[in-house]
C-alpha cells in the first residue's frame, strides 16, 4: 500500500499550508505565513480537489502520528498547447507546489508524490512535463529524468 494518495477537498487547508512552506522556502527571508490569499483560495481549491476527472491533481502523504496534517504535497495540471513533433496531442504537464513539511523531510515523500503525479500525467497523454526547480530540489528532479532547458519565458503581471 502506497503512502501517497490523491488529495481531497478536506485537505485543502493543509495543501495551502504546505504551499506556503514552499513559497517561504523560495524567499531569502520567510514570509509571515498565511494571508488573505489563503482565505480567498480555499473554496476554489476545495472545488478543484473534488473534481477528480479534471486537469488538476494534487498528491499527498499524511503526516505520521499527526492526524489531519500532511507531510508532503505535489500538485500539477495538464494543459493543452498546439501539438508538435514529439507531442502531437499538445498535452503538457506542469508541476508546481512541491513541498514537504520541515519535520518530515529526507524520507522520500516528495519523490513518492512526484512518481504518482508523473503516472497521472502519463495516463492523460502528456507529451512532456515542465517545472521550475530550486537548486535544492534539482537533484530529485534529475533523478526522475528531468533536464534543464534554456528558459526563454517572460512574465506580465495583470
């Protein structure tokens, strides 16, 4: 029996907590924790977690000995982009919100969650998977077969 399971609507607050852990780990100085965005995000996330046939999935590991708490989280989406050689269906997986509770690190939880998410992408016909990796997480992703791409992306905040 796998430690990993699909996240459910009742996990939404914990999923947001772990997302905050990830966000804080990317900053040079951790933020102050939850803010208004948690409150605004909660109902939308609960709805997305209830839709198991959609293009969004989150996989989690329950925290041993701490009922109701999560030890690890991986979330991703499948998006459509016009097909091309190597991906004629145009289905692309995108990984985000990979986080492990600080007290549960170095136990293989993130890897196990990633393996479930990658299987989910494969089952949906994704031709490739994209993610942004911190230097600390790059060895995990490399071990799973990810390679660095030159990043020509740009961003516009609306």
